C-alpha cells in the first residue's frame, strides 16, 4: 500500500488516486534563463523515478511539467544580451532538453509553456475579479486579495499575521495588503506583452502554474510537486488562486524535494554557488549523477561535492562488478527482492533503502556466481530490472567499467594484461608487478579472480 508524505498535512498518508488506476501529476519545471544546475537535476531525477515506479506498479500516470518562459529574470537577461526574450528562452529550452536526454530523464507527457497559455490565465484572473478575490490597483496591475482566502498559509503552516511580520516584500503603495501578489502586470516600455481586458501586460509567476495545471489535469488532481523552495509563496499562491477560481480542492498530495547544498547552503542561481548539470555530466557518467541523487531520501537535503560523486561512482562500480559475466538469457526474476524493493518505494519513495536492496542483490550474486550460475543469472536480471526503475544499471557492465575509451587504447590495455598474465605463469613476479603499476599509472585497475583478470577504469 503506497504512502506519500503530504506537505499540506505534514504526515504520511495512504495514497488513493481520484480515479482508480490513474494519476494526474504536475511538477513545477524550469524558468529558462540559464542552464540547469544540480538542484534542478535532483527534482528532474526524483520525479522521473517516481513516475517510472508508479507506472511499473500499474498506474496510468499523466505527467505534466511546465516551462516558465516569461518572467522578470528572463526579461532582464534578454535585455543584457540585447536579444529577443524568445531567442533566449528557445536556447535554454533546447539546453534543458539536451541535459534531460543526457541524464536519462524521460520527457513528461505534457510540457506546457507559459506563453502558450495566456487565454487560460486571463480567464482565471477574470473569475477571481468577478468573485472579489482580486482587484485592479491604482498602477493598473491586477492583484490577488490574500486576506479573503481563509486557508492562506496552510501549506506553509503559518498564519497571516506571522507571514506579514516576516515577509520580505517590496514597498508597494498600490497593494491593499503587503502579502497581495500580482496576477497581471501592466507592461513597461520595451517589455514583452499580451492583450488583456486590463491592458497590454503579462501574467504574474504564480498564476501561470495555477492556470496550466488545471488546464492540463482538471481543477482537482492527485499530486503536485516541485523543489522545497517553492512551497512558499509559489505553491501557497497557486492553491489560493485555483481554489478561489474553481470552488474545488486543487490538489490532494503536495510533494517537495529537498535542497542540494554546497557548504551547507542551498545551491541556487541567485547565490551564484551552482554547478550546471552539463558541467557535471562532462566529468561523470549520467548514472553516477542519478545514483548520487537517490542515496538520500527525496525530502532530505543532499550535500554536493566531488567526494560524494566519487562515492556514488564507487558504489555503481560494485553493482556493475556483480553483473560481470552474467548472461541475459532469461526473463525470470527473483520475487523476494522485488517485493522488498517495492516495500521501500511504497514507503514514500524511499530510494536510499531501495538502493540498499540492490546491494543485497549484488552480494547474493557474488555469493552464488561460481556455484550456481543459473541462480546468479536470475538475480542479475532482477538487479538490472530494479535498477532500471531508478534509471541505473542499464549499460553493459564492461562498457560502464571500462569507461569512455578508444578501441585502440582498449586493445593496448588487453595486450599489457596478456603480457602480465604470461609473466605470472612464468613466475616473473617483478615483471608482472611492473605491468600492473604501468596500467595503474594510466588509470586502469586490475582485478584477478577465478575467471581470470578483468579491468576497469579508476
């Protein structure tokens, strides 16, 4: 039975989809004015794994992840570069998709862009104005009237007065309440704009996701997710807008992914301490990055460092080593390990415990590999199958362990290994050690076992 921690109630809840067997999932995606960093990558990987797992369990998942392709940061950066904002966003959308493919992320079923959903945003704003949840300010902007929404602050678990006291809001004499937020902004000279009943302008950030999610999944859907930093004010404001406009419950389950931290600080573009996904992908295989992101529970912060990536790579090497020499000749799977894996994932998608199940599998493979090849093969197929749900262990084991290497270099390494084995047979131990050291100097590690000598990249 699947339980999910609901940020709204702050407890694990038994998950029951609104429609039996079907799940509507919406995740707040990227604001495309720069490359994706590791923090974005964690959100992408977590919901990719969640979607894979739910589908494996038989659910028909409709996964929607938006793109914010107009906002203040995009406009500012396009001005700095002296290009059209669409030229900027098109470039970074293509970069996002490239990073996703390289990281093994499955594309969502729908990927709505804010600029393509202006009519839906305008319609929702009109509804809020008709119901007196919004007002046209003296500066021409349209604002949401926070004080009228009785449940405002429930997601963040804060009361209105507490929010006002601690809010970092710009001084704006046009607002009735400092917590009120913009639904529609009247365009300034030179800014991109769209026609509306209130004049040329553009939407506020929060109305974008409220309108796109309800358009794609209906007024009331199952799961809404994103990074932990979106909990307030973005997701709080989404709830206020959508529920006031539709008179329906907006979302049943709210999920938030913990920060990626650098030196105990959140990784973010605004702090300037971010490392882009493409930079890390140039250094490490995609599966190493995915494994690193799955070693902590998705709600917990995770610390990014070269050491943490090296540890992830070492862990994957151990798993791939257990698969060496095992044929993929049977579709039979070991149900005991599948049941254990499912139990950990059913407990709020506990990927760290799911990884532990994979290592138990690898240890069992190593134990029976020489005595019972048939059982080892079944266990190996099970390891690959469960790894696939996490998006790892999908490469040929030799290819992963050898790394990116030219065919001629691989042939040279094999010749040196053959020369070492010959020296060992002739008991020329000093020569054999010299060859081993020569290989280690170029980053090649030798492993001798009953099957012979195998090698991998350091």
